[in-house]
C-alpha cells in the first residue's frame, strides 16, 4: 500500500499577503476586482447555503513585503478557518494557474509580479477557460466573464436545489 504520497498536513505557515481572506469573506457574495478563482463554499452549513462560492483575489498570492515572489498552494494569505477549507488540491491548482500566468506576464513585461495588471491577468485566465465573474458594472450587477449570466445565475451552479 502506498500511503506516503497521501500524507501531509492540512494547514501550515502562510504568507501575509496584500489581502488576507477571512471568515467575513465567506459570508458575502462580493466579487473582488482582482478575483483569480471562484471556489465552492460547501463546508459551512447555513453560511454555505446563503453564500455558495468564495472569490479569491490575486492579492492573496502576493506577499506584502517580498518582491519577485508569488505564492500558490496552501500558503496563500488567509485566516486559519479559510485555509483549512480552501487549501485542497483543486483550489491549489487554481492558485497555481493564476500565479504561473501572472509570473509569465511579469517576466514578459519586465516587472515585479505585484505590478501585474490584474485586469489583463483575468483576461488571460478567462482565455485559458477559467470561469471568472466580472466585477461590478455601473448598474450594480455582476456578470460571468465567460457566459454573460447575471450574478444570481452565475452562483446558482454552486447551489444545491435540495431536490
């Protein structure tokens, strides 16, 4: 039996990023201007029923005091509760895709990763097939970047109808 490849710690040390995801972020449907991933929030009962998705901003991958570095994986900037839930492999893949794309953009432009234009980063991620919601429009609605659906319908895919 191969058990060693499956062993590991659930949590661990994390960076202090330009933004730190907290429990408060789980209790809202806010879409960050620099959202790079949308994760299903399904482990917290009533909170998850009301807010079935969590948007992760690029700033969670950018260390506050270190240039030339991006963090992908479970070391993203987050509170303990968030990190326990949102550091599993599919989530870490999303962080890695965003960090890798941003790193390539930074190298190509000759800039620090923290200076990457998050609007261009989001456009690149959408071209790669990442489903990201658009940020607030002037009329206060949010639409999916890839499907043009309204916010209510966009998040509906994460909700269980209970039927």
